[in-house]
């Protein structure tokens, strides 16, 4: 019997990489994805960003982490993305290193 419905074998369609900007809620993170878009008339590239509400089941990510997110079914009114992996952990704050 194949396990095509298991979490590990889901295809990674529509993935994005962004930075966690809020980790205050349980199992939910706010991730900001930055990109460049070309102005339709003048052709100049502009910096744009978009925020996504992401489901993080194990609370694995923290503020400042660079994470990869993938689209999934609607989990709440605003959540339709899930955490795929933590790409890069944020450095620890200086006050925590001193302790």
C-alpha cells in the first residue's frame, strides 16, 4: 500500500522563501516575502513585499528565521500556507548570549 497521502510525499507546489516577522501566536507565523516587480510604464524595478499567515505545527520557527513556505488547503480565514522548512535560523540576540 503506498502512502501517497502522507505529509512527506506532498508535492511542493507554489513554494516561497521569506522571513518570520511575528511568532506571537501558537502554531501561526507571519512571514514576509520580498520580491522585485517591474513598473509597467517606466520599467524600473521596485521592491515589493507580501505578508502570509503560515501554519507552523511544531512551533519550529522563531522571529527572524528565513523559512520556506508552501501553499496548502485553507486552514482558517487567513491561513492557507504551511511551513515547509527553516532555511536559516536567526542569530541569537546579544542579551541572550551574555547570560
